[in-house]
């Protein structure tokens, strides 16, 4: 790789169309089926993550409808207890591992982060593509198991001893454990790609103190993923060893510890909430700033809050275990920490409100979803404060009050911002603006339906209805509230159908977007919609926190990057000064083949431990192909041609 | 220390500033880890003061981060702003972050210690 100091100059008289043609040829992705599997460009992989995750949102939603249909009246026989156990386990696992994280962190992150940084591709694009295929592999394993009556039935957290070999014979719990390995390796891979992109691929001038809030949040989430995910992989790995190899990590009779599993799981599980929520907050910060037509209020307090949330998220996991009989010190310590984490989230809320208050609000469709987020997440946060208190937690433990709380937090913190983000970046992804009227129908149907369903669950919980029961007797008097809760699902389903109609209709007949239909300040709006394969004709430089608002028309751009190979600019992690040029590895089929080999080894290990030593050579072969050097880069052309 | 407009730099983050950025987190993690680890010993032996001492020490460590952050903040040129593109602007911003992190986590440590003072650590 050549190392050269890029030259900063004015973007004038450079033969832009010739350059664009050359860059398009250099950065184009191969076509056809082979090309589809070889594609490593972040916009394509990001959209794949989002589309795949959305499909699993719909599948998880269908399971939720089944749950509500089963509970709509007492002693209902629509679903038997065994299938019900599988359905609620699949619903939780699908929504958390196959939808929320892949959509909110991976999908949006992979698509938006390089564009916001001013980069031509994500760092480690092959690792990024590999992560996508591995995620799909995990999803297929989980749903393949469910469709063949081997779906996990041990809850989305698969507590031992229920999920241990004594109480869960067969392979249902194994499939859950291995799905965890798939999806968490995928998330780790993307976290490394995103963190590296943010730290090393930022446009010159985008110093640490000028990074958009979204990049700060993605950076913190990436680090949280890197620290949190190994815990759950260890938990699921040890569970697999207990089940398949006969170890006793979680078997008290042999010196094991069941609480160890809960500690490991929730050390991941609670940061996971913030791994899902912070991307939502990042979208809200971006959308609120854009449609308030002013800079975000309190940039520094928001950054402090985001980083503090990322850290404090690791100090509250024990509040999920208050009912396990922990020492008093633990309870008081984690109660305090759980209450303290409200503060940084509250700071972000006040900054958003202040931004709107001091701005000139435009109530466009993405903003409507942000207001929905404010309302719903606030209610979830307030019930969270209640649950942080040990006496309240013990009273409502494992009741529908908890179900109501975490749906307010997760749907409020993820789904509402997700729709805000989809409507916001839909023009950039597709080149067309989504229909506003249909979007408003979507919002109101979903918002009303959501509150009918989940606000009612608070009362069901306070009346003592436990979670995870497949039916109840008429003498419990829960059927009225259950019927109300189930009726809300009709509205939510209708809202989602309207959204799908809107997407397909807008893709064909939507208003043409142009480069920057919202007049936003982010770098991602400086190129055509959808972005060309090279993203930026010239890598931009940045003169303020809001580049398209702050920078003058003659803002310098980076020139000197070659157009005959996939060159990217690497900058200093703090000051974003140009340091050297890097070469993007380009499209390759090997990440896909590597993911197939890894998947085969993972799936095989569910049935026999020998799959690991047998599968390892296959994985090594694909990794060798992946990393095989391709010889020297083409000879550079004379400078005047660049 | 008076601010100077002609201050030079070597491009590296000052040590005091680095400490300021990590002190709060480190102190809080230490408080959590050590308190959790020594709780049984403290309650069994009756030496409750151990837990209070840990919190006090960690509180002081977090505050030391605020102090070093404040000193670095004072060293920057008057022209430094939170949003500028120069080294000094970036360090100025980091100093603000360092002070905020240290102070926030000092508060978190106190919040965690209060129940132990009021209720006792072993009840």
C-alpha cells in the first residue's frame, strides 16, 4: 500500500464527470448471483441487514399476535402449552437477537456511519459482509428449528436449570445457545467495523469535538457490544458444554452455580437494552436537530450522557436478579445504580426538548415518530424507576407489569426511532420520499394500538397475572383486560401493513428525493440519492459540527486519492488529520464461504462435539482464501489524470 | 496557570487529561468490584468500615480526575472553543468531558454508598 500525504485543494475544474465515471468503474460491485454474495459495500450490506431484520420483526410480530390470540379469553385451546412455550421463546429471541440489535445497531450503523464520516466504505468490509451472513445463518438455525418442532422453549434468556440437560432433553435449548453464538459473533464483527470506521475514517476536520452525536452514540454502542457480548457467548457456550459434553458449570450438585449463568447473561442483558436504545437515541438526536432547524442543544452534555450511559449500563445487571436472594449490599448498590442511570437519559431528553423549544419546528413524518418515542419511552422509563426499587420489583416480579415495562422501553426506544430513521433516510437509500399521508396513518394506527395493548398490561400485572402462562381460569377475572390488550394488536398490525404498502408504493411512485430533501447538515446528504458506489466524488473536509450548514461553498476537499484502485483515507483518531491511504479489499466471495463453513461447524456441534475439529479445517481454508494476497496494486497514473 | 495564546503542543493528549478521562470510570468500577468482593468478609468479620473506606478512597480518586481535568482546562489558550478544529479546541473539549465524567461518577459512588451508611451494609 502506498503511503502519501493527500493534497487539500478546491473542488474546481477537475473533470468531475470523468472522475465519477472512473470511480464508479473502480468501486462497482459485481453483478449476478455470484456478485450478490461477493458484495462488500456498506450501503448494500447495511440495507440487507435492515431488510432481513425487518422480516424477522414481522415474523416475531406474527408470534406476538398468536400470543395475544391465545390469551384473549380464558382456557383458550388455540395453542397448547408446549407450542406456547416455543412461541414466546421464539418471539423474545427473534425480537432481541434477530431484529432489535441487527436493525438498530448493525443495519443503521453499517449504512449511515461511513456516509456520516465522509468515507468511501466501512473499515474491514469483508468482516462486515461475513457478519451479515453469519447473522442470517443464526436466524435460519433458530427458525429452522422452530418450523421442525425443535424451537427453543426455555424463554429468551434460557435460565438454568430449566435449560440444562436434566430439564430440557433434546436439542431445543442447544439451538437457542448456538443461535446466540451466531448472532453475537456477527454483532462483534460489526462493532469492530463501526468503531474502526469512526475512529480512523473520519473526514479531515471532523475532530473528536465535531463528531455528530450519532457517531458518538455508535462508538459507545460498539464498545459496549465488544465488552458485553462475550459474556453471553460464554454463558451460552458453557450451557452447551453442560448439555453436550457433560460438564457441570451450572449444576450445583457437582459444585456448579446456577446464579453464575444469570450473572453472565444479565451482564450482557442489561447493556443490551442500551445497545438497542442508544441507536434509537442517536436517530432521535439527528432527526430532532434537522427538523428543529438548529444545532442540537447541549452537545457536550449529550456526549457525556451517552458515554456515562454506556458505562453505567454495565452496573445495573443485578436488578434483573433481585428476586434471587442476593445480599442486601448488592440490592442497595444496584438499586442506586439503576436509579442513577435515569439521569443521563433524562439529560438527553431535556436537550432534545430544548432543541425543539429554541428551534423552528417542522413537524415532518420522522419528527412525528420522535414525538411518539418521547411519549412511549418516557412511560417505560418511569415504570423502570419503579422496578429499580427492590420492594416494588419483588411485588411485580414475573408479572405482566414487567412485560408492559420492557415493551414500553424497547418498542419506545427502538421501534419508534427506527421508523423515524427509516422515514428520514428512506430518500437517501432509495432516491424517493415516502408518502406522508400513509406514513401518518401508519404512525397513528401503531401508536394507538401499542398503547391499548401495552398500557393495559400494566394493570394485568398489578392484578397478578404471571408471564409465560399459556392460559388462565375464568375465576381470575383477567379476561376483560386481556381482550382489551389483544384488541390493540389489530391496530398495530394494520399500521405495519400500511407501512409495507407505503414502502412498496413509494419505491415505485414516490416523489424524487434529490440530494438533501430535508435540508439536513450531515455529510450523508451531500451526495446523490441513493449514493454512488464510491459515496463521495472527493473525500470531504469538515469545518464545523454541522458540515452542510457550517461549511462555505468552497470548503476544501481531499484530492490525491487514486481512482483506479479502491483507496480510502485514514485519519488520526482524535484530530482527524490525514495520516495515510488504505486500500479497500474489494468484493469477495470468501466472507460468504467462510460464514457457510462456520455455520456448518456451529450447527454440527449441536449434534456432535466432533463437528468442531472437523469443521475447523474448512473454516481455515476459507479464511486463507479470504486473506490471500492479490499482488501489487496497478501502477499509479500521472497526477494530472487524478 | 495563566492561559497562553502561543502555547505549543506535540499532538499528544496530556497525561493529566488522560487521567481525568478515565479516573471517574476507574474509581466507580473499583468501588463496585472491591465492595462486591469484600462484602462477605466485611460482614462476617464485623469490619464494616472496610466498605466505607473503599467508597471514600474511590470517591477521592474520582475527584482527582476532576482536579487534573480542571488544571488542563486552565492551561488552554483563551481562544480555545468546544467546536474549533485545532488541537487546543479538541483538548479543551476533552477536558470538559473529563471533568464531567469524574464528577458524575463521584456522584454515582456517593449514591451507592449512602444506603450502606444509612442502612448498614449487612442487614
